[in-house]
């Protein structure tokens, strides 16, 4: 009876799905196989199959190791010995935020399902965390914009106050000048009146003496 190993990266989904036959008709057969699954994983398959006389009492020991791109040490996703009464095993492993699952079965289209919920939860939490960071970034930018606008308004108000102070100073200077001019005009008028009076008095005295 043939056995099939199927695997999938739960993050890449169908782009990383594949299968491999594990059966051998030889009495004692060892098989090693390594391949890249996707950008995240590489798998190493090690099988040792045994078949009894006339095909009776077969068994197949299967070990599947998974190598993750950011890890030096692999993880074993499947390690079991299969026989006539034991033809199906399913398991998954997690690396960081990526889940890899695999399944050994006597049916080639029987793909693994364990690990999907974990990957979905991871991606949901990542989405929520990303949205939270985006909201915080929007809030930070909004506060920064408000602060910039307030600083601009304060600066404009400060400039207006300076202009008003300059205008007040100019008005005060103008008032002082006007006051000085008035005093000067009064002194001039007083001086002119004094000269006229003195001249009239002098003429009157001359007339009396004559």
C-alpha cells in the first residue's frame, strides 16, 4: 500500500502545497529527500521502509524535518512508523509567526488541516497590531499638526503684537512731536506779541516826548 506525505506553508497557502510518495517495493529501502517549500521553509524527508515475505508485514518509518529561514535548528513535524493498521498522521510546527503543517496518509489528496486556526489567529493579531500602530501613527501626526498650527498661530499673534507695539510707539512719537510743535508755536507767538507791544510802547513814548 502506498503512503503519501503532503505539506503546506500555512502563510503562503496553496503556493507552497505539494506531496511526495513514501512507498517502496524493496524489502529494505532507505530514502532521503530535501527540497525548498517556499520562501519560509525547506523540508528534509527521511524514510526507511521494510516489507515482509511476499509483501506481508510492511512498515515505513518516516521522519520529516522542517528548516525555517531564520532558524539554524530544524523542527520535526512528523516522526512515526506506519503499517497496515496505522496509515495516517498529521501535525504542525510553528516558527515565529509562520506555521507549517504536514500529513502522512494512504490517500494522496488528503491534505493537512491542523495549524490553520493558529496561523489565522497569528495573522488576525498581526492585522490588529498593524491597525493599532497605524491609528497611533495617525494620532501622532494629528497631534503634531495641531501643535504646528498652534505654534504658527502663536507666532502670528506675536508678530501682530509687535506690529501693534510699533504702531503705538509711532503714534506716541507723533503725539510728542505734535506737542513740541504746539509749544514751539506758542513760544513764537508769545515772542512776536512781546515785540509788537514793545514797539508800540516805544512809539508812544517818542510821541509824548515830541
